[in-house]
C-alpha cells in the first residue's frame, strides 16, 4: 500500500469514527426530555389524585344536593299543607267572628224586643184590663214573644168572619201599642173547636181549616188598613181545631179553643 492510499484510509476511518460518535447536543436534549417526562409523569399522577379527590367531592356534593332536593320537596309539601291549614283556620276564624257578630246582633235585637214586649204588655194590660179581668183576653209572656189571646166571640160573632165593633176597638188598642215597634213581627193565628160548621158558614167554607184561616186573614187586613201596621210585619195562619188549648169534649174547653192569637216577637 502506498503512502497516499494509507492517508486516504485513515481519513475514511476517521470520518466514520466522527460520524458514529454521539452528538453532545442530542444527549443534552434527551436528558432534558427525560427529565421533563419524569416531571410530567409526576404531575400527571398528582393530577390523577386530585381528580380522584374531586370525583369523591363531586359525589358527596351530588348526594348532598339530592338530599337537599328531597328536603326542599318535603318542606314545600309541608309549606303547602300549613298554608292550606292556615287558610282554613283564617276562614274558620272569620266565620266564627261573623257568627259571633250575628249572635251579638241577635242578642242585642232580642234584648230590644224583650224590652219592647215588656212595654207592650204593660200598655195592653192597662188598656184592656177589664177584658183581661173578664178572661176574654189573655196575655202569655214567653222568652222573646208576647201572645195576646182573644177568646171565643170577643172578635167575631157566632157564624161570622167579620170583626165586630168591640173587636175592632180592641184590635186598635193592640195596633197602637205595637205600631212604633218596627222590629216586632205580628203573627195572627186562627183556631176553632172541633164542631162541624153550621149551615151559614158551610156555604162559604168547606171546613174549619178555611174558617180559621179566613178569620186570621181578616184580623191581619184590619191591622194593616185600620191599625196602620206595615204589611211586611204581618202574617196569618190557620190551624183549624188541631192545636187546642183544652179538651173539645166540654163546652168550656171548646170556648177556650175558639180563639184568635196575636203573637208579637222578633
């Protein structure tokens, strides 16, 4: 081998050695990348741990939220129930207050009526003392009513439905005593005994029902037209012989059962 060839050989070998030798820059970069990879893995592990913790917290929060939602639903149901109860109680209280107010008004009215009835009773007792003494008229005082009972023929002659002159005078006394008491109602009731109607009455009335009602209506009409009582205060009823005061088996009993009752009350 010549010198020149030997030099070329060494040059080739040197080139190969240099070409195959490690690049320091690459080594440094590789080291840096390994280090960063290591750090990245550590951070990834830490992140995974945090994710696990956050997942656990999220589950707890979801459970808490679910429990709170259930509690809220329960509270809303209780609120609705209590609201309805409160509404009903309010309505009951309002109704009770209204009832109490009405009862107080009724009591006040009753007290007024009772006072007026007492005044009316005294007036009638004074004005009709002779008839009361003769037991032609009776006064029956109850809790909140006053009953003026006209016995037998004092208002109507036998077989008649026309008020006689004495009866008109007596009814005018009653009308005068109650005319100013506008809170008093005036109910007129007609009653008979159980005897069949005579021929004269039979021509006009089928039974004692019609007779008792007709006499009550005649008194009402007189109290309105002659006694000047307001018609809305007046009413008439007929009971035939079905509400007797005494037995119809005796003349005295039938005498008491043939009557007109004027009932004064609230």
